[in-house]
C-alpha cells in the first residue's frame, strides 16, 4: 500500500534554532517527492521538489534531502523564524503518470520567541 | 495577478442542504483537484479533472459532485448524502502531473 509517514507529529523550537523533519514513504514506483508548507487556515505552498536522481535541494533556509534507496526524505530548517510556524507536508508522486498524489499527515512546527 | 481562488472562505450548512464551493484559476492549467483536510490527517482526494468536460472520482467521492464546464472553473457540491461534511476543503490546479498549486481553502461547518 502506498503510504507516506512523517515524524514528529509536532515540534516546538526556539527562534533561531535549527530543526529537521522526517518523511518515510513506501510509494512504488516513485516519480518525485515534494515538501509543502501550510500556514494555519491557508492552502499548502510548494517548497521543494526532488526527483529520483536528486539527493538535495535548497530553497533559502529550507534544505530537503532524499535517499531513494532507503525511501527517506528530510526537511532541514536553518535559523528558524517565527514565520516558520506552520505544518510541513511531505507529498510523493507515484511514477505511473498518476494525477493522484500521496500525502503525509504533516509535521506541525511551532517556533517560539 | 495569476492564481487560484476559492470562495467563500467560510461556509455554514444546515442538515439536509446542498452547498457549492467555488474554485477558479487563471493559470491556464489543464488539471484541477478537490481535497478534503481533517485535523491530524493527510489531504484526501475527492475528485479531479484532467480536461474540460471530464472528471474522475478520487478516494472519497461519495456525497460530493463536481462539474468542469470551463477550463478555469471546477465547482464542488457537497450534497446532503455526505454524512460528515465539516472539514477544510482545498482546491488545486496543475499543468498535467506537475506541481499542484493550492487555493486558500474553504472551511465548511455543518450546523
């Protein structure tokens, strides 16, 4: 069964600190993996997208990694800011030209001053 | 200003009523989607449409209906057959199977 699992479910860090969010998937075949940021009460916004051959991708203070062999991805946030408080969703696209994406349930991050 | 819009932002429904959620995009995307989001769960696909006048059921289509008469518009009707409709509804669009862009969402509450 195609699944995406994220950990931790929630995380609280102090402003300025770094953190890493985890994503494990069992989707096969695999096309790409995306990380989205969702502010409370808003729609998700794409942060990064990685294909099978890419193992790291950065977007400002966000750096995503992908290990296609172990089917794991991580999202590292550097020097966190209060505006980073949001849910971060890992999304995997099956490699069958499917319009159906597999969504993780997200990690809820709270950055405190 | 290109983007995807949803209306209304908040919607209240009485038991037994049908309600329609609006989704419009001016990104010239071929594909459009409707998702439902419940607390602590991943997004679940309700319906999607790859081209005008064609749409397919997602994983939780029961109690919902859609239409795709125009490329820009993909309205979702939540019917009285949907037993637990209170949720956050997200519309998205994409160029084929590329990155999906999401609207701001509609929060539906059943009174």
